[in-house]
C-alpha cells in the first residue's frame, strides 16, 4: 500500500530535481495538472524568462495524483503560486487558497465571463481551455454507408441525424451492413474497466442531469443534495445502442480501456466513438492510423429527449486556474501577469494554439489563432451553428469519485446481466445523496 503512495511523490520529486524546486520569492511556481503537456510548459518557461526576465518554475504531478501532490505542496513555504482546480468540487476543497481574480486582466478577457468559477464574493477560478465532446465519426465510412443501394434509411447526409430515433435507425442499419462497410462494429468498445469508464459516469450522464437540473431551476455551480435521474431511460437508450452495436461482445467490456476504443477507431475497425476534441492527438498518433484528418466529424449525444433536434454537442471545461491567496501580493500579481502574457501575447498564443493545442476561451484569440486539428475545428463549427443549444458541462457538479466509481461499476454489472436497470438507477440516486 505504501508503495502506491510513494511512487507518485517520487516522480514529482524527480521532476523537481530537474526543474529546480527551490523557494524563491522572485519566481512563479506553477503546479501543472496535465502530464501530456509538461514538456511544452518547459518551453514556455524558457520563452517567458527570455521576454520578461521572470523565472517560471513548472512542476507536473504524475497522472492521477494531482490532488495528492497539491495537498503535499500547498502548505510549504514555497507553495505553488498558480494551481488548478476541478470545477465546483475543486473550489470547495481549495477555496481557502483561491485568490479573488475579479480585477485580473485574464478574467476581463474571458469571452464568456459566466464560465468562471464564482461566488457572490468574487471570481476564484479562470477556465483556461474549452473542450467539446460528442459522437466522433469517420465520414469516409459513413459516406460508404450512404452510398449503399440497399440501406434501410433515407438520410442524405449525417447532418440529417438530429434525434436519437434517426441515429438508432442509422446505427442498426450500419450494423446489418458492417461486412460491406469493412468494420467490426459501428461503435468502438464501450470501455467499462474500472477507472476507464469516465465517458459514461460523467460525459454521457451529463445529458440527462443537465436537463433535470435545468428543469428544476438549479444552478450549475453547486452540488445538489439529490438527483432523481429523471431521464435515466433516455440515458439507457444511447448506452444500449453503444453496447449492442460495438466491435466486441458485451461480456468483454469490463476489460476494455479508452485507449482500446480510440485504437479501434484509428484503425478503421469502427465508424463511431464517443469522446472529445482532445482525442484527435490520440487518433492521429496510433501506429497504423487510417482515418483521414478531413473525415473526422462529430455529432451530439442524442438520447431521445424532447426538443433534441436543437441540441448541440457538450462544450465546457473542468479545468480552472487559481492563484494562491496565501502568496504575497507581489507574487499574486506576477502570477496574474504571466497568465495574461500566455493568453494575450503573440508568443504565448503561439504556444497555446500550436503546442498546447487548447481552444482558449479568451477574446484575445482571433480566428487565425484557433487550433487547426479537425476535432478542434468541429467544436468551433458547433459553437457557430445557428438555432443550436450546445450543452454545458453539468457533470462538474456531480459528487466525488466514489459516486462515479460505484455508478460505473453498476453499469458494468448491468451489461454483464447481474444488475437490472432499475438497480443501476437506484445506485445512481442513493450514492449521489450519500456523497453530496
């Protein structure tokens, strides 16, 4: 047991050796959440020092250990000046260390100020990336389907899919023609291995809970005490569609990981996969990838909800920057200056767009500053559609990890036939009430 705790801290310590983890009142200490871009922040630190003369020290926690590392670092005399919090849950845990950012330039340039984490007293978290997710599809395969003379549907393009009923008809017909389409299944494997089921615990559950909380007039910044899971049957419809039209038998889903799903999509074994714009690097990086960049598109998660023909993809964030309120006023100002430089200067924006590949939620970014990858472009395309309501990331108000873990376990038991759907719904409602 002790080894599990020791190894992440050892990795963090090794990173500190190479980044020079020493207290210095004249430097900015940034504790980075995303290991996949750690090397980019090293480049950013070098560029910032060259342009401003200010030292930026970046340390990156090992994957899955950010909260643990932050707890270890935040009480030190050389605690992080900039750290990250995960939505309302993160703010609730770290509010004693979050400075009010209302007067910072970075907040003033948010394209949509409502995206910030705020209370009646101030602004305590600034979103630094906006992301979108839905059903990613390979247009080369769907075009092949649309060219079939003996298909059972009458859509002329994927743009005609604006409801669950139409999506279901197309998917089930594609399954009947999967040998002609050269695929093993319409959808990539529904990853239900513990820890790999976040696409269903949160991302898919976002749809029914968004509609429920909106109907009840509940805000999206605090964790409700209870949730009825009122649209559980709508959730089930899309979840069942995934499971029953997958590349693998449902009995194997308990061993499947997200990486398996993305590899199946990249290798052309399926036509569709639920995921977000962040997944393009994973798709394009798969050895043997056959998916053409201009053929990667995205559909909303249609579940059969009334009025869903106007529903768009899910766009939002769970990643917020915070400045340590325990740091000196000078350090807090230096931190705010760095963040504004990163998201407003030509050098900073170049890093954000082309190296970090973030969709930045700030008005300092013009069209030419946008990421060029196809899924990033899809998010922008959905943002700019008229008469479409893209859904916010409501799952940021879900209870903690124990709730999500138990909900995911119940979904696997349902797929394996050891839990009824009614029992899954009960698990969702009971664990929400217990954890919130």
